[in-house]
């Protein structure tokens, strides 16, 4: 064990690459969305709200990205399978501040390490997940 | 793509027309309510609490109007059909700050564009929806 | 008096133009910052945090942009002259939620109308103001 | 001492009279404002935001009205004389939630009893006070 370890971290350049790729995919499928990219510490790095994206999606996109880095890099759509058959958890954890348990948040990875996350809101959970994945893939993620 | 676009916005005059029409309908059916009108940015424009309306309704009426402009102009009573058969969304989105998933919030439209919303609370969800609709209709909405 | 009025609103394209111009200016003077662009309703449209910008600046940049659109399009550095010789206001208004009374927030205008704002945090108040101005100028603002 | 006492309370009709009188005065002096009327319990009864009034004023107007009913019916502009020469109070009480210590909030009275308050924000503290007074006077207040 050493006192210090080097960790790969997403840069603004990386976050903007992911965000722009997500916006392009949203344009292609015609779904206006909000897109947020956070670093591995859960702090916002890059954000965009497309014209006519729902106002409510601005916070949801950020919360989805946060949820991913805040719990093992798990894509938000994976949460339901974890909690569906566990009643105490299903009732008890959903209220956790900022935790989002439906699709639209995916990890951004470098090699096998989560370096950030991208969250998308504005379409269906499936659309949001696909748009986020289009963004994360640019950096080798998801 | 341009840097600026012109968008129709509700005025205080328009908001008061809608609010007074809603109050008249509430009087007609004998249900004291709170009524809130927000602009397309979710900011409050006009509000009234009728004598004997529930105190709790003051915030609920504002949240209902906010919910409409914050998500695609969807009337709040439409939310349940969106989430009833989608367990992750049903469990996961209801906690969203200010989102209200029962009746009483309806859009105010100009042509095909949402320019604001009206939210009503104090009666049943159906009564609240009808009162809100009576307000929105004055401006051609809902 | 009419029920509806048309108002110019900033688009994501416009917000990204302003944001990128601000980031370039920050790079030129070597000050890593956070930059936020809001629309006239105070809702976030575009955001970037440069590598090594202070974490605290993420919220401050958003609050500065909000402060501008929330009060007459006043640049945040103008606040001090308004309140310095008015003791009740100086003591009483600074606590207002999200209000920021030092430099770094400037309006984005279209003609004589405020259509949004840009907020910058990370350098001195003067540097932040200059970076924000470099962004707003792209759209004819400040 | 009896178990129950009758207290005069403002009605929605009364609140709307005061609010409309305040809006007329604001129009006359050409200052767009937000106006809020609360009952003696501090709960919002009536609210209006004029076109081009500052967004920030929406909450400030409500807080000014609340401050009045929350402390002895004192007009908010009277606070400074209470605290200016009392350093602990001046530093310690201003942060009190919703307390506003500059002009714009005035009581609405019936006889010698405070039945509600009106708060105005959008102009200078003096203008706000005058507009609020124009509203309160309709009901015999201030």
C-alpha cells in the first residue's frame, strides 16, 4: 500500500467530446435532451440543454450522471434488477438523494476504470440510455 | 441554427385572465382552491388562494403548473399512464423535485406552443383538472 | 394589453458560442474557470468546468448568470455601487438566495433586450468579468 | 381568558383589492414589480408579477409580506432603525430565514389589528414601500 495513487480522470476536452457525440445522436433520432458529464468525483464538467428539451431534464441528467459515478459505475438502468425483488431495498433506497433508478446514465471508462459518467434526460429511458451510450462510446466507455 | 429565437410568452394580463376564469369555475362548483399560473420558464406570474382553500394547496398548485412547463406541456393527470406499467420509472421519478403526477396542472398554449401553465389544488384531482382547464381555455389552451 | 408577447430567447447554439468564446479568453489569460450560460428564465443552457478550475466555482458561475437575468440584466459587479451607501440594503439583500454581488456575471443581449446571461468563476472578480464579457460579446451582449 | 377568540382575517377579495391598487400605482410610476399579499398567518393569498419585473423579486415580495406579519406588523423599512446601533442584533438577526430589513413590506390593518401584509419588490426600497402602501391603504391599512 502506498500513500498516493494515480487515477485517470476525464478532462473538459474529453467531456465535451462525449457531450457533443450525445447531442448528435439526439439530433439524429429527433429527441431534444439535456446532457450532463461528471468526473469521477461526481462534479459537473460539461452540460447542454437542447432547445425544447424539458426543463425538468436539466437536473435529472445531472442526477443520472452522478448516480453512475456514485455507485460502482453502474448504468442507471441496471438498478431496477438489483432492487426489484428486494422489497426493503426497493422501498428504502429509491429516495436516496440524487439516486436515479431508470435508464439514461452510463459510465465513461478508460480501460477498466470509471473516469466519469454521462447522463441524459428528455426522451424515454431507452432513448436516453442510447444517447448517453453514443456519448460514452467516443471515449471507449460503456 | 441561429443564436436567438423568438418565442411567445404569457403576459400578466394573460395570466390574470386564466386565473380569474379558473376561480369562477371553482366558485360555480363550490370547491375552494389555490390557483397558480407560471410562464414557460417555470416562474410564477399570478396566484390566488380562495378563502377556505387548504394551506397545503398553495405549494401544490404552483408545483402542478411547474410540472407542466417543465415536461413537454404534459397535463399532470397524463403522468400516471406514462409510468403505471414501467416499474423503474414509477418508483424512480415520482420523487423528482416539484413533479406532480396527478391531475390539476394543464398547459396554456398559443397556437401549437406552450407559453405557460395553470395549476389548481384544493378539490379532487378531477375537479382540479376541470378548474385548471376552465382557466387555460380562456387563452386557447389545454 | 395582450395575453401573449413574443420575446427573443437564447438558443443552445447561441449559448455554446458565448461559452466557447469565454473559455478561449480564459485560456489566453491562463485562468482556469467554470462558465455557465442561462436563458432569460434563469434556467441553465450550457456549462463547462475547465481542468483545475475550483470546484466551488461550478455553483458560483451558475449563480452569477442567474443573478443577471433575475435582476434587470445588471452585471454582477454593478451591485456594489447600488448597495455600498445604503446600509439596510447592503446588510439585508446579500443573503438573497443565489444573488451574487461581485464581478463575473454579465448579460447576453439581443438589441436592447436581455435574452440570457453568462457567469464565470475561478479567477479574480475582474478576470471573471472580462472572461464573461468576451463570451457575451460574441452575441452582441454586455 | 376564553378558549377561543375571533380574529379579523383578510379574504381573497380583500387581498385582490390591495394587490390591484398596488399594481396601478406601479404602473403610474412606471416601475414593474412583483406584489404579494399574505394573511396574518404568513400564508400567500394573492400574487402578481408584472411583465419585466425582476425574477428575483418574486421571492423577495413574498418575504417582505411575510416579514411584516411575522414580527408585530412592522413595516420592513422600520427594521434598520431597530438594529443599526445594536451590533449583535444587526449581525445576528439579518440572516433569519425570510426576514427582510429594507423597505417594501407594509401591514394591512383592520382597525388596530394587523390582518395581513403586502410586499413589493422591483423598484428602489422607497418605491417598493410607496407601492405597497398604495395597496394597503385601500383596506384602511398602513
